[in-house]
């Protein structure tokens, strides 16, 4: 099955009365979820949306997300999931860049489609022809007693465009094919032990690659029950684990840290048997504490949006190696390279940039051939992450090539923040770096040169940024400077600022 759109339909045929989704008091069977997705597909089809059209989707972890996701795929269209924290101007960028023909939006998202122009100016600003509120789309009369057959799609057709800041410039859309995502779901399914009573807690956002492939797609493939949590809260997650008998949990390191803090004196969930971590390096202390307290070892892995995302994992059935992202999954190759794409030895203290080849590698960046060529060669994708590899083939990420900041599992690219900052009338120059944070891994700090004579405060500038950036992006601290360190060619020496923020000496 290399057609992602048939995944839900197959499971609905195999387990029509099995519970697919749990959300509060709502429980949907696989047959009911399929029916909802068919309704959305018909609504889109009747408005002229079809094969190859991009359809943006802004929705938290509620039943509408998987219904819309598979409804879009059913007509052969391409899903463009959007982070629900994006501000209107950021949404406009994604709609315009993806050339979305339609935009499905959860009704509770009050600012959208675009607060600054209103719905009347929506299509003129973005070029997007149709805007639907999800519950209205889902409940609409399809106009046909029998849903139309799913559109024929090829394995190499684009199924999803996932936007990522990557390592350069503004967010880019990674084109993932039906083969990429279907294979990734199947490979993930092979990694983790399963049973007929699998219950998975979906706390990771489904618009993100990790939650989409490793929780939603894999879970629906194996006929599991998905318990949806719109926004992660450790206390609520523990309550759901107990009340719903959760057996599988996937999260980023900060989630594991929060679960340990929230557990207190209460007993750990009794049915939890699989725990998966990704998105950032899991601190060894947290890994060991979680295993001791919850009685479940955490399997740590690695991937990127461009790799669908699973590329590497600690093998099941073997003790996890603390600090390691594991070995390449089935059908995937990994190696370490230098700046010229030459292979380098990674044993001992040897280091190189991770390159990956396999069924999981994206088609390319949407409408960005130069960006695609810069990271892909002969089927290999260079990740921008520096690692070493031990004698047994286990990889250990040790650094990043670029300045990417990972805050609470979300990628934040400094240049995007800087470009917004310098639009402030009192800001002359800005540089953004990541600084350590006890729970989020990293936080965002801005170094700013004010316009001479400007009346500018740290609190005022942060408040200004909050109005223009997603919650995970805006700087939490600002330091004003008269000058910034520069190279001989006038480039800002961010490594010096980052080292200073970390209390270290800048590397030579």
C-alpha cells in the first residue's frame, strides 16, 4: 500500500466498528471517521478542488484534523498543514508560497483567514480561492448518497507539503510523496510492538512531521485508537493515560521532563508499554529517570520534515544507548560527509554531517530548485546536523551546521525573526541566537542596535514581536548594543554572540 489516501479506507474496511478517535466525550469509529473524510472530500470536489491542488489545513488535534487530512488526499489533492500558532501574516505567506487553492480552518481559530484584511480581501492577498470552516465543511451535504471513488494517485505524486525553516531563509515546503509517507508509516509500525488493543496518546501536534507520521498515520495504519490532546499539558496527559488505558506515547524531550514533574506521588500509568522520543536530543538523566519511574524504556530516534520524518531509531528489543539516535531504519542509509559531500569516518571522535538516502527522502522543496540542489545529490540528503558513529553503527548528534534554534521541539530560524525585527522603526540592526532553557531546550534571544535617540524598551519590543510572530518564535529576551561583532566582510559573528550567551568563549 503505497498510496497514503487508502490508509484510512483500508483500516475502516478491516475494523469498521473499532474506535479510531477519542476526544473528550466524542468517540468515532473507523467507519465514522471515513464518512467524515468523505464528506470533506465531496465538499472540496464540488468547489472544483481536485488532483494536484494544494489545500492548506489549520487545525489543532481534534477529530477534524485526520478527517480533513484524508479527505484532501481522497480527491488527489495535496495537504499543506499549517502550524496553528502562526499569525495572520505568516499564514498569508504559507498560502501564497504553496499556491493553495483552498484553506480549511478549524472554526475555533478566530484570527483566520487573515485578520488584517478580513475575509473579503483574503483571495486578493493570498491567491487562495476558497476558505472553509472545518465543521461546516464536514457537516455539509455532499450532494451524493454514495461518495465518489477516491481519485487515482501515483506513489510518486506529492501527498503533503510540510513547511520547515530548514537551514536557510524563509520557511520552505518539503514535498513528501505518497510513497514517502506510506513507507514511513509502515516502517514505524515495524519498529514498535503492537497489539489489537493499542491506544495512542496524540499529544504531539498533528501538523508536525513527528506527530503526523509516527502517531496519526502509523496509528491509523495499525488500527489503533488515538486519544487526541489539542495542546500538551502534563497533568491532563497523565489523566488521559490512566482513564483511556494509553499503551503508546510519543513526545519531545520537554514532554518527558514535564511528565516526570507532574507525576508526583501518584502511580504511573499501568498500561503504558511504548515510549518514543524525537525532535531534539533527550537528556540522559531524563531518559534514565523516566525508565525508572514509569517502568518503560524510551526509544529515541531522529528525523526531519525532509525525511518524512523517521530516518534513524534505537532498535526495539535492545537496551537504548543514552545519547544515541540509534541506527538507520529499514530501507534507509546514512553516512557522514564533509562540506564537499565526501564520506568521512565517524568512528571514535570523528565527526561529519549526516547524509541520508532511502524511501523517506522528499521529492524536493516546492518551487525551490536551487534550495533543493543545495541539499540533495545522487539521492542523498544532507541534514545540516553533525554527528559521530560508533563501531556498532549507532549515531550520536553532536552539533548543528547552521544557527537553527529548536525551542520546545519547534524549529526557529533566526533570520526570519531578524527580518521582522528590523521592520520596527526604532531598530537599526538585530541578530538572533539560541540560549539555553531549562525546559524548552533553547530559547530565543535578540541582540539589537537601536536607532540613535530612539525610545525603545525590552518589554516594549518583545510585546511588539508577540503581535507579529507565532508564540514559539518571538524573542524572550532582548539585549541592546551599540555595535555587534562583524567579520571583515561585514557579516555578524553570531558564534561570538551565541558563545557569550552560553557563558563560553567563542571558537576560533
